[in-house]
């Protein structure tokens, strides 16, 4: 998950923002793609060998709302790199992937695809700040198959 995010950030000129369904889940690493924030974290989960964060078996559908319904909600201090953060009350406004453990730092880096020039890495506090100081946030545990 995190390796895919880092690859995407390094190759952001090949990645474009667009609200497209089905998500480009058949894209392999080392190829550009067009998607939105939920498509981005879904594709990164697939590249990382994780379960579909939407609970839809990588069928190309889903959004922040399906992630909020499907994944376990966890406190910030239990977050691990690769976990997700949904910004905004249900059904959510935006989703990002954590690049660092919340257990180790109060200001982890996140990978975000939200518009032109993305994906990029931001501090968690910076990313949340884009949406206002009183925005609801939900941390989600990304499931890694055993």
C-alpha cells in the first residue's frame, strides 16, 4: 500500500484526477491512471495485497461511504501506515492513506489525490486543515489478508 503511494507521488505527472467509475483497478504499478481519492486508495490497497476497502472484491465500484461502512473504525493512536482517513461526516468528503504510524508521530505524512498536481504527500494536520478545523475525521483499519 505505502510503496504504491510513494511510487504514485514520485510519478504524479502520469496520474490524473477524475471521478471515474469503474475505478481503474486493473492498472498495474508503473502505469499512469485517472481516478479520484477513493479510487486511488482502492488501487493502492490492491497493489499492496490488501482487501478491497469497499468490501466489493475490487469490482471497480465504491466511494468514501462504502469504506466507512465496511472497514473497522479505529482511534488515531492505533493507526498504522497504510490505514485510511476519511474526512467529513458520512458519506465522507475525501479519503487519504497514512504513510506513517499514528502510534509513532502526531503528524504523520499522508498520500492524497484530490485534484490537479496530485497525488502528493502532506502532513495529516495540513490535509485536515484544507477542510476546516471542525471537520469530522474517521480513521479506518485497512485489512491485510492473512
